[in-house]
C-alpha cells in the first residue's frame, strides 16, 4: 500500500511541476493563426533561420557608438512571417513581417504591428543577418545606424 501511495505522490508532483512550467511559457501561437497574414512561406533559404525565439542582448551604434540595453526580453518569429515582442510574461506586440528584398545572405524586412496589438515600440525596417546558428543581427541600414544583437533561445 505504501508503494502505491509513493507512486501516486510522484505522479502528482510530476504533473504539478509540468503544469507550472507551461504557465511560464509564452507562445504567440496562442494569439494568432499560422496563416493570419500569409498563406505560404515568405522567406527563402537561409532567411528561414529567423524563425524561433530570440533573446534581445543589446543594441549598439550611432555617432558615439553607444550601447543600449534591451527594451524588451524576446523577439519571437514564427511561420508565416509573424513576429511577437515579449517582455516579462506578456506579449507586448504582435505583427507581420514584410519582406522588401532578400538574397542568400540577408533579408530586408519591415516589422508591421497588428492594429490589435500595437504599442509605442516600433522597429520599422531592418536588414537581418546571421552569425552561426545562434546569433541574429538586425541593422537599421543607416550609415550611423544601430545593430541589435539577439541570441537564439529555441
């Protein structure tokens, strides 16, 4: 009888722990459908590496070469061309990506917030590039511009 109670207690604790972890995980899939903005894939080849959850590390640039700490925690990009700005345990913004141009190394994209999820934060047009498999760099394409660095979470 005691072994049975021990097994039940272990199962209960495992289930309780699994439920707590799922509450902390924020997914923009809960807010939008895969084909909300596009019916098909919008990125070619290497540019599909943008899909995933990216931790915002820092931004640097400008005339003085200053460094700016993150304005939010994560950038999540999912198929097809949907992005989300996640801060703490909330989704601050959801929108679509417009691809102006892309080649084998870069994609020029515009972050267009959905009117239902719009905030004061605006990334506008950025050029994306990748370093290895885990670093995303977004550049504002100005001579004295800023580069934002992200590390892949998943």
